[in-house]
């Protein structure tokens, strides 16, 4: 009986594989170049290796098969795009707003948060959460970001070591607290080891998600449920969800203690500053994105799970992506002393003008630092890939990519395309001078995605990058220990070094 079932299952898989490759969409895809592929598994067996080697393989094939390539992973095909014209066709319209099946792997963690949701739910949530990033609210949040940057600088000054042995871990600790204090309204100062466990779980779950994406035998939920990968994921989800549930509980407790009087400031989709003192370590002088969700839950059908999925999404996207942006910017500045010195001169002038107290207005007076950050995000975009499901056929260069196929937008590749970026591997902040930007294809630089589903917090992220880096270059000379040419990257949800990277921070002796 078991043998018969297995034979029937194998026959079904063979017939289904034949059907997938010979129906209309399969015939169109067949014309697109791709890496070696075998029946049933596609190219999946090539990618049964470390995240580092997966990254290298993808980079090799994408560059070799410029500018469009296919990648069969089992019965599913991903079309990888990197030409700005093709990216514009996908990203500039609401037609292709639905994220691809790739994001199913993160649903056990993020559920239907803003990153993964679609249709009316995405539109409703985006409309609800957008006021949390309004310019007037950012003005209040920048003070907290500056405080976070100062705290990071202070911790370095108090350390006896000049070389940070793991830059990513060091920076992530501070960006996580920044997102919690600003967007969630919670300070992590009292969370102790819980916060460290959360950061480790975010790092580890990325490995599992990448493994599942390239393992078609783990696509069916029932197969995944029986796998060791699922058991590891369950342990990590307990930490990840436990952390965000604690944050939500703390914030709800605050509103209960204050009898919800500050939630009234969320009426009419606005957030206003409040006046009470600090209680239980929570920021009270401003209402946060989390407060919008809590207030909405009192009046609509938004559940605790709905709140958690958005908190999970913003906690991950808000701290991990920014941390990578800070790390690679510091590595680049450490290697380019002339550019670092110019940034320091600009920061010192602003610091002198404001007597050492950065504000939103003073951060806006750092145009050269901003150009450096934009160039760092060009070379090392925090999110190197995004993926969509096509709602209809589109023409990409000389190929027709059929509807319902998954397309992968290779941000890393388009940012280094020599057809649009002369000497693409060179760190040159002057690429973002106004006259340079004016004549450039609008879709060859998309570190925060583009179109209707662009990053809701991109202005917030740029202020945070400035607030973190400005105090550091004001107080320290940055010197390279690990050079970027030797830094190996790995496949993950965000761009990430495959090994710890180090930078030397030499204190600047201030004149008495």
C-alpha cells in the first residue's frame, strides 16, 4: 500500500513538472537564460550550500545572464530583473503590488504585517500607519534618535577597547533600542538579556528562511512541519513573538494606568505631543506608531494578533536594516580618510553652531554626510532584493515574462550596473550631487524600494543614520581593520556580512 502511494506521488510530481514547463508560461520562460536545471528540482540542488556560497552563486549567474534570468526552484520559477526599465514596469504601478511566494517563508513570524500583506488589508494598514511618520512626528522622534546616537558614542568612549570586534552586533543593539523608543514608545534599558536573545533570533531565523526558499521539498507546509528546520524555527518564533508581546503588554499597561487619556491624541489620524512624566521606563512625551494600533483596536476589529504582526514587522525592518546601513557606512568611511575628514569638518561646524546638541534642523545641515549615506546604500543596500507576483504579462527587454510568475528585483545588481554607474564599485558621494541625480534613471537607485509599496519609514531611516554616525565621526577617527574587499556577504533577508567585521575607533583629543 505504501509503495503504491509513493509510486502515485512520484508519477504526480513528474506529470506536474512536465505540465509546468510545457504550458504557455513555461514555454515563454524557457526562452529566458538561466543556470543549469534538472527535472523536478530545477536548480535547487545547486543552492544546497552555505548562505555565503548561495550569495556568490546568485551574483555570478545574475552578472553572467544580464539583464534578465530565470531560476527554477522545484516547480516554481523566479525571474530576476536588474534593468531599471524593467524595474519601473513592476514597481511604478499598483498592478503588481502583491508580494511573491518567497515571503510565505516569513509569514510564521510576520504574519500579514505591512511587509507581507496585500490588497485591502495592506492599503488600510498603510493608511493607518502613515501618520506615524509624518514630518511633524519625525521632528519629535529625532530627539530620541540623537539621544541614541549619543548613547552609542558614549559607550564607545567608556570602553577600554578601541577595536570593535563585531561591529554588526554593537550597532544592532543601539538601532533596536532606537526603533523601540521611537516607533514603539518603549525603552529597552531594563530588558537585559531578553533584547540580546531577540537580536540573535532575528539573525538565526534568516538562515532558516533562506534554506526553505531554496529547498522545494520544504515548500508544502506539511513537509516543512515534519522537518528539523521547523523545530528550530518554532524555538526562534517563541523568542521573537515573546519579545514583541512584552513590548505591546508594557505599552498597553501604560495606557491603562493613564486611563487612555493620551490615546485621544490619535483621533483624526494625528499624533500630538503629550506632557506627562516618565513611568515604568516608557517614553510618554510622544505617542508612537504602536499607539495608533492600540487606539484603532479599541474602535475597529483590529486584534492583538494584528497589532503584533505590525510590531514584528517594524521591529525587524526598523532595526536590522538601519544597523546594516550604519555598519557599511562606517566601514566605507574608515577606508576613505579624505571623505571621512570632509564629513568630520561638516559635522564639527554644525556641532559648534549648536553647541554639541544635534536637532532635526542641524541634521538637515549635513548634505555631504547625506550624500555619503546614499552612496553607502547604493553599494550596500540594506535590502538587496525584493520580490513581487506579476498580475499580467510584461515585456522585459526582449522577453515576455508571463502573469503569475514571481519576479525578483535585484537592487544590489542594479546599484552596481556599469551601464548606469561609471566605476560602480568605487565609493563616490559626489554621485549624489543634484546635477548628477537629475540625469539618472529614477529606477537605477532604489534602496527603499519605489512606487506605491516603497518604504514607509525611509525619511526616519535617513535621520537615524545621520544621528548615529555624526556623533561618532565628531568624537573618533575611524580606521579600517577589516577591508571591504575581504568582507564576504551572505544570502539573508537583509545584506549581511558572513563573518564579524571590525573597525578601530580612535578617540579625538579635544582642545582644552
